[in-house]
């Protein structure tokens, strides 16, 4: 298992898509936050504004599935899906005597690390750096750190389920374009359910999904019960999706 992890990490470090995404996201986040800090661009109604962290408002783009799905699915498409068609990498790993479950878990872990770096770490770090250098908000105050720590901890729990689903899309389709397309369709569908569906049963079901919890994670005030509920939804979703993924990968025909 350790050798598989090392091999996947080696491939991730050399993956051109991963490198380009890191540079693009860091540059984009820096630009957006610079525009906000210098008051060239205004954003209102974000959860960061409600916590007096309005100079971090651009982070909202990296916490909404409708946007960050492009980052995650692009990485999955060109890091995972292409392995089924280029150099028979998946087949070679199986021939080497590795269990399919181990291969799936190794790929998931390394892919998720890459997705977290591009979607969570780089935007947050660049935002804090920009605000500390030219902004006025005290993003490192105790209150701010508690809020950001709580919010991003919950967000990361649910993000684990999202990357698991995107990994499944990459494995099922074996194609980068279709991986991106399927992930986009899913994100749009969930957005439409959240914003426009009025049926109480559907809304109740949706509110118990990790998609809904992405938004809930950044609420300024959350009761202990809401936090526990969010954690339970995230953990249960992750376990179920991973088990389904392992079973699916076991049954998949690899040419």
C-alpha cells in the first residue's frame, strides 16, 4: 500500500494539469482578493462579510460546488481518467499484484490531497497573504481563526465525499471530458434543487446531503447540534460512497 501511495504521489507531482491548476488558482485567488482589498471590486452577502472578514469575500468562489467542481473534475480527468487510456497504467498496477481496493484507496487519497491543495489550501493562503499585506481585516485574530477553523474543518469533511464521487466519474467514464461534464451536471442539478425546488420532501432530503452542508459549514453561528449533524452527514456520506466505489472498481472491466 505504501508503495502505491508513493507512486501516486510521484505521478501527482509530475502531472502538468496539477501544476497548471496550482498556478492558475493561486494567481486567480490573489487577483480577486487584491481587487477586493483595493476596493476595485465589491461583493456583498457572503458569510465572510457577516463575520467582519469582508476582505476574504472572494473565497466564496472556492466554497461553492458550482465553481470548484471545475477544479476538482479537471484534476480527476487528467490525473485519473487518462490512466485507463494512456500506457495502461491501471492494468499494470493490477498485474503487479496489488489489490483493487488498495489501488482505489491510494488513488483516492492522493487525488484528494491534490484537490484540497488546489481548492482549499491555495485560495485560503493567498487570501490571507493579500489581506495581511495590504488589507485592514485582522484575519489572524482569535475570533477569525476560530471561525475559519470551524468552517474549513466542516467543509473539508464534506469535500472528501465530493472528491470520491468525482473519482467514480473518472473511473466510470475513462475520459477527461466526460468526467468534467458529469461533475458539472451534478453540481448544476444540486444548485437547482437548493435554489428552486419547493417540495418539502425533496428539500428535506437535500438538506441531509453533503452538498447542502457546503453552505452550512460557513454559517457564522452554528449550534453544537448543527455541528454534530453536519459531521455525521459528512462521515456517513463518505463511508457509503467509498464502499460503493470500492465495490464498483472491483467489478469494473479493465482492458
